[in-house]
């Protein structure tokens, strides 16, 4: 149905061994939306993304994508449905060139961006095509990490703290790229600790604490909640 969200997460529980870290996450993302998970270090944001990709071994509850239950699918099957994660540690090959990194996306399905399309979004990656991953600046590495997942054909992008450790001017460039991806029709779930940055690009925000969603804030209400959020996020 048209009203069905693209992604719906219901009572998602997650464990690392005996350690119970997700305690019933509930949220949804509609097609074309840019939604954030905001929360302190250790709140469970990365673990939630790992669960969505099938990378967290112990997970229960329900995750539907395009109406289809994915809770027990393997990561590759989830990738083939059109989800991809850009992990916090970026996941690029340090010893391979930019061009080579772009030839090695983790999953391939129809609709992946061509090299020309990637270069259109990230002109800097064309200039740096022969440089190795470990010769790139932090911002360039982040651009390459995002570019790799665009090559996969994914339509739903999970971006885990893409701005972490980057200078403000580079954060602004990453924000422009993410906005461009939304304009191109990608649906995006973004993990952030910097809600001021998140507010410049997102439609809605879920606040995560101790493995559950404790609040949903539409973007136009974020500044009105700034004081409370700052306390909450410990910033
Ligand atoms: P961060 O910004 O630090 O990534 P986060 O909100 O993404 O924070 P998670 O990384 O999902 O938080 O961590 C949630 C909880 O799970 C934390 O208590 C963390 O210590 C624990 N945890 C994370 N990874 C593991 C692991 N591999 N083994 C055991 N516990 C883990």
C-alpha cells in the first residue's frame, strides 16, 4: 500500500553474547525520507544499523523492508534488496586506489551508479582516482566510502556518523552530498551525535537512549528542543 513505510522496525531486540543492548527499538522510514538516529555514545545506534543489515547475529523482533520481513535474512540477501551501510570506520581498502575501491562494491544489483555518475556527485574522487585509500584526507575517505555504496545499487542508505572527526568545512560538504542524494531519490537513515548538523539536512529525528527510541522530533521542532537535546546527547 502507498501508506506502508519503506522500512518498519518493530520491537527490535539485539544482543552481543549475553549482553542485551537493543531493548525494543521502534521506528519507521518512508521512501525518500532522510531520518536520523540521535543519541549518546553507546545508546545503540550502530548496533541498530548492524541489525538492519543482518550483521548482528542475535536479533529478534521485526524489520520489514518494502513490506517484506528481513529479520532473519543474511547480509547479502539484505544487500540485494537494496540496503547498504556506510560504516563508521568507512570500510574502504587503504592499499587500493580510489578507482579500484570503486570497482569493488560489497554487493551488486541493477541500478548501481556508473563511474561517471559517481564522479558527477564527487568530482574530487575523479581527481584522486590513482591515489590510494590511505593517501586521502578524512573527508575524501568519507566521500569514497559513500561512493562505494552508491555503486551497489542500494536505494536505502545507512550512514553511520559520516561527519565524525571532520573539520566544519568538510562537514558542510558532506551535508551537501547527503542533501544531493536525497534529491536524487535515495532514502537515508543517518546516525549522528551532532544534532545541529542533522537539523540542516534531515526531515525527522529519532532520539535513542539505552537501546530504545524515546522520542521522535520533526525537523522544524529541533531548535525548540535544542536545550533538552544538548543535555540528552551530552554535548
Ligand atoms: P557509538 O557512537 O559509540 O557507536 P552507538 O549508539 O552507536 O554509539 P553502539 O555502538 O550500538 O552504540 O553500542 C551499544 C552498546 O553495545 C554499548 O553499550 C556498547 O558498549 C555495546 N557494544 C557495542 N559493540 C559491542 C561488541 N562488539 N561486543 C559487545 N558489546 C558491544
